């Protein structure tokens, strides 16, 4: 229905007023309106119906935030399946994710950051360690593979912590694959090592891109996790192991592949981090052992 009757002309203010309620409103000319003449039927425009449906737990959260007037804006697609048995609705400026065990979580971009390391015991031989960590970074498509490394931390003994904050990734939380290595510095070329990690990340990112094809948006999350799992088993383990065969002049403590799922990226971005000797983190590596040393490496995930 796009019309409404019971509109009247006011002979005092020469304007129209709605006569369908007991209270007629104040007349600009003073007191109440004085109706005169005929009753009019006026057309009006209805607001356009939403193009995409937002319902269920996601819809409840969206409405609680203010719907299309919230920071999310209007929906850009119908609700769809998401990784790990979840659901997702996409909006102009972010998404709302839902799993049975988390409920609805609204989120824009996230950043994954290296937050430091802890030394439980040092490498064999006299003196303190000088460790550093390298990362090959393979995000879900259309993200681009990259690599980076930490500084060399000097004078590290067993029981020492080296908190830090280095951004590894920034983007939508559709999953991330890291190819990681921990070394004790002697006389090696750290840039050569991170270059090899970048090459491995290119391989992993390429596998995900091939698997996803023209598929975009949150649908890539589950495809990437499955693809990364196969790629790690078939290729990445061998590629990381090959680093051992190079003589870099630095002592390799450990290399490992680290998959951060889409669900973990979403839930950790809303979770309170843990503090371990100054390392403020959401994710910790396995115990990294080699050449007599024992370390752990820490990451966090934050909304940005």
C-alpha cells in the first residue's frame, strides 16, 4: 500500500495535516489545526525491501547493532556456509560470523602479529643464544604471499623472554598459512633464509589460488584449509626439511608449518589474550626443540 487517506487542509496555516489521530498536532498559526474542505488521499513511497535476507542468530546480532544503520552497513549477499560448520553474512564494511559454540561475531579486518619468544633452554655449547624467527606468509586468496623475520635477539638464556610486536598479516579472517623457522645466529645470511620461506609461501598460496579458481569472498576459507592440509602433507614438509640441507652459517633449531584457521582468526580477534612472561598472545607454537634448545613462539590476532 502506497497511499494514505484522512489528510485535511488547514485554513489557518494553509498546510496539510493528518486527521487520523485524536491529537492533530500543533498548527504553526497557533493552537490546533482547523480543517476545511475535502479529505485528501496522499501517495507516499515505501522504503525499498532489503535485497538480501539477514535472519537467525546473525540477524538478531545485526538488529541489535542497529541493522543497516550500524557500522556494518547493508547486507551484500545472502547468508552462506562458512568454514568449520559456520555461517556468515557479508555487509558493506564487515561480516557477521556464526558457529553453534560461539554465537554471532561481527568483525572487519584482522591483524596477525608475532608477539615474541620464550627460551626454556639454549642450544648446545657455551654462552647465550642469539635466536631469530622467520616467517613465510600465505593468506587465503586474493592475499599475496610474503615473508618477514624478527630481529636477532641477543644474550638469550634459559628462562628469558623476548616480547615483540611484528605484523605478519592484515585482511579479512579467511585463514592463514605460515611457514616458520627458528634459528640461532652465528654467521648466516638471514635474508637468504627468509627468501626460501617466501618461496615456500608462494607454493602454498598458489595451491590455494588454484583450488579456489574464480571463487571469492568467505567461501575461500574452507577451500583453503583443505588445500593447505594437503599441500603441507605433500609438499611443505619436504620443502621445510630441505632448509636443513643448506649451510647458512646459523644453527637451525626448528622449522614448522602453522595453519591459523578462519574460525580461530574470528574468535581470537574477540578473545582476551594470555600473558606469559611478557608475551601477550592468543596462539603459541609447539615446543620447538633442536640442537639442545627448547623455545616457544607466540602470536596474537586483533581486530583492525
